[in-house]
C-alpha cells in the first residue's frame, strides 16, 4: 500500500491528466458507440472498456516520455558566446 501511495504522490500530475482524459474519452466513446449501435447498454460497455485500456496506456506513455526528456537534458551543453568560442578576450 505504501508503494501505491508513493507512486500516486510522485506521479500526481500524470495521474490527474490521465483521469481527466479518461472522462473525456468515455464521453466521446459513449456518444460514438450510441450513434453507431443505437443501443445504450452496448454503448456504455464499449465506452468503458476501450478508454480504460487507453488510460492505462496513456499513463505509461507519459512516464516513458518523461524519461526521454530527462535523459536528453543532461546531454545538452551550454553554448558559449561567439567571442569566447573563438578564443578572443574582452580584455585584450
């Protein structure tokens, strides 16, 4: 249970984004499924199943991209001013 709390605390923003995306996705999926099937129960079933899988995938997708960004940042070297890079000195 402590591990789950730590994960929730550490990834709070990603989880909140996932939750809001989930609600949005269910709403859109239910409307589309109802328009296609005309059956409310089928629409609700489809709209809950597919977005649930997508929400889990989205959370891990966000974590993977956060790692990509974190790894890329230390590799960037600061750019030197042209005068410093060319070896000239402002003093002489």
